[in-house]
C-alpha cells in the first residue's frame, strides 16, 4: 500500500540541490535558441493569434479553425503576446517554462512512489528529452 503523499518528509540537501540542477538543465535546454529554429507542423502562430483575441475579449475564433487545445494555453499565449509582443519566442516561452517545471513534478511523483533516486532519475531523463 502506498502511503499518503506528504511534503513534510524532507529529502536530503544533496537531492534538493540535484533537483535544482536538473531544473536548471531543463530550462537551459528548452530556452536556448527558442525562436531560432522552425518546428515542422507547429501551430504556435494560430494559438497565439487566437489567444491574443481571447485575451482582448473576443471569444470567437477570428476564422474557421478546429481548436482542440486547452483554454489555459490560449489564455497564456494571449497574456504573453499582450504584454510582450508577438514573436515565436514569446509564444514558446510558457510551454518551455511549464515543461521544465514538469521535471520537478515528475521527481515528486517518483519520490512518492519509489524513492528519491528513482524520482531524480526520471526527472533527469525528462530534462534531457527536450
């Protein structure tokens, strides 16, 4: 039986430092040249355009497009393009940051299920799979 999840059980300081290092590595790998290379079949422009209009209060799509993505992504893209302008870097930044913090989440789940080192190993693999 799996014990209930608790953040009160503190991991050793070495593990905390290793998780911080993994998070830094994940951020570095995801943020380097974020707007410099095109992604094939990427719809960031469509999501950013739609999110921009959602954030401006226009709740319909400005054109016919089957949008099956989450409203949070549209809202984040709209928020980012409203405050920081329209560019691929701005549109890709929320996904890169959230993807990096997913490594910490994977560490927490792995730590809860199997222990500190398995959680850390899973977080390292996810950080390198950018």
